[in-house]
């Protein structure tokens, strides 16, 4: 029964490992010999949980089960599925995002993307072109001369920062070139080409052009994409300056300023392996909110700007949300490092939960996962709340 539910009926639609473990915990909770034998409590480590129907019939009469089904409430309590007490806030935020997405679809000028009408295109696209101009005021990104980073950089972290900055500036200039071509067409000083037509069509449909997404899969809305692109590129200039001063790992870092935070963590792993004279495969990523940091490593960084959804954090461990808790809370800065597999973890493993770290609240792009201290409360309780960390962008 577990295999059928987990791999076919429900699990066949789940492609996220962390969502799958939530499903598995429900199967363990509701589909077991204790529940099927007529008891009204499901056996969970950390405390049983009462079933909404009281108990299952022990008879083989179909009428008994139909009567039980008809007595079930129309809506289920959030506590039944172990969801946070403030789950309604997350639900409303998700619904709002879907409504906004649908409104953008409705707002699309029907047919305007297929046929060229200078007045219509200018009215629709001028706000975006003005936004791009405003974002680049006071910066030299669109005119800056950049060259590929040197292969002689000994530090993998510095090599990553240099390459990340180089690619970011190139993307800014590529976006500027395409928008400048579009602007010339709208002003009548240039003829409409296939590339410009394709670019305008995507923007009129409130979509990010494919040519931009090939370089970086950022936000799906063009204005947000442009804001994020310029913001990250400017921030990387600060990272590069820190690198030249030799303090890129000494300052508190915000990984949301990077285009590829997962690659940065891998560069830190490589640099740690060199410093500790061990293989990269022998290292594991750990994090700590203790004042003492992580002593079992030669390289560590302090990260800020991370947000938590699904529960709260009291500075040392996970805590349950109340009805009026915000759906997303800011985490205090934490120390992150790669340590050898034999090194003692910052917290007892039996009191930790592996929590995924995503690039954004959409939970689509996984960066890494970290063990977060959850105390002695049953891990299944936290699994069903499905907490997640994501970068503040």
C-alpha cells in the first residue's frame, strides 16, 4: 500500500525530494497496522495524533465505511496534517501570486505582439525602457570595458567572484544592446528586424526574452528581471572590491546578491579542501548559530539575509508558529563552513532536521540543504511543516 501511494497515486506527481518526505510521513501516520486495526491514534514518534474520524470500522460491511465518510467534516483542520498554525497566510500569498499572474495574462494586448504598430508598441514598452534607463543612471555598467578573469587566480572563491562579475556585466550590456535596438525601432530611426520583433513580442506578453534567460534564469516578469539583474551586478562590484582587499570571506555575506550561490558554495568547498589538504568528497556542509561558530574548519563564512518559512526560529532552534506569526521570518546571521565527515557536528544529529535552501520563495531552484537544530521534539512533526530556507531576493 505504501509503495502504491508513494510511487504511483500521489508520489508520481511529486518531483521534489523534500515534498516526498512529507508524503512519506503521512503514509506512516495514517496507513499502518495500528490505525487499520480500529485505534483512533496514529503512532508517531514524538506523540500520537488523533484521527478526524475517531477510528476506522473493524467490520467488512461497506455501509459502515460509507457512514464514516459521510460524517467527515467539509474542511480539515491544519493540525490534522501537521501544518503550521499560520498556514492560511501562506495560502493567501500563493493565491495572490496566481491572481497577479492571471491579471498579467489578461492585460496582454491581444495580437499586438504579432503585428507591428509603432504607437501601440511605444505605449506598452516605454515604461520598461524608462525603467531600464533609470536603473542604469549613475553607473557605468553599460559602457564598462571588461575582460575575462585571469586563470592565474589561486583562490577558487576569488576566481568565482571575478567570473560572476564578468558574466554579469556582459549580460547587462547584452540586455542594453537589445533594448537600445528596440528603442531605435520605436523612434523610427531603425528598421524592424526579426530579433527585435521576437524581443518585443516577449516583452508585450510580459515574458522575459529567451535570449536573456539563456544567460540567467531569473524572475519570470521582465521588470523584476531587470531590477534583479542590475542590483546583483552592482553588488558583485562590491564583492570584487572585497576580493582585491582580501576580505571577501571576512565580511558578512548575502548570497542573494549572487547569480549562482550554489557555485559559490562549491568554490568555498574547493578552497577549504586545499587549506585542509583533503579531498572535496570528504567534506560536508554545516551551519551554526552558536557564538563560537564552527571551530572544526580552517575556512568559514557568515551569511545573512536568509528567510525561513514553515516555522519560526528562536536564535538556536526551530519553534512552532502561532496563528498571528508572519508566514516568513528573517533568520539571524549564521556561520557556514565545510568540515570533514569525521568532524563533530555543531548540534546532535538526532536533534536536527535537514532543511532545503532555495533561491526564492517559489521553492523551485535548490541551492543546498543544511541541518537546522530542532530540539528533542519528534522530527516527523517538523517534516510535516515542511520548513524551507530561501535567499532574500
